């Protein structure tokens, strides 16, 4: 029995190596997507499980491309805080959030009390330019 298995292995060794190579390529593709997700700020293990459940890594690549990059978002927030700290140190006064500045500037605005939608309707003139004949 053992000699038959060894003969079969000796005859089809190339097929086994080919199958293992394909398996390694498929596993590399299934691991590359969660690796990219981890670089974008998401959980590696959660994306690995989702990729295996989806059975189609292309769907997961499209989904990952549509999602925001959380790692860059954290960096932007960190840099914004550093810039605000530098600006506050330079000017000597604490920075006011942009929402408070916008609310304060709208309070003293010179906008009219009535909007165009509140104006009374006026009848159009008797004739318009479109009523005249086209002259060549």
C-alpha cells in the first residue's frame, strides 16, 4: 500500500507543487486585502474574516476603496491640533472653534429681514423681448 502511494507521489509531484503554488497565491491575495485595510486604519482580523466570508476578494477591494481612510483622518486631526497649538502660542490667545466664529458673525449681519420669497408678486410687463419678431 505504501509503495503505491509513493509511486503515485513520484509520478505526480509536479501537480502537487502546482496546487501548492496556486494555494499560496490565493492565500496571499486573501491576506493582501486585510493588510491594506490595516494600513488604512481598520482591523486586520475583521477584514480577513470578511474577505473569506465574501468568497470574492474583488468585492472587498471595491468596498475598501469606497471607505474613508481612517489613518489619514487621525493624522489630519493630530496636525490640526498641533497647528492650533502653535497658532495659539504665537498669538497669545486661545483659538475659537470655527462654529463659534460663524455663529458670532451671523448674529451681527446686515442681511435684510425679509427674503426674496417674502416679497409681493409683481405682474410682468405687457410685452417681452420674446414677443418681438426676429429680424434677420
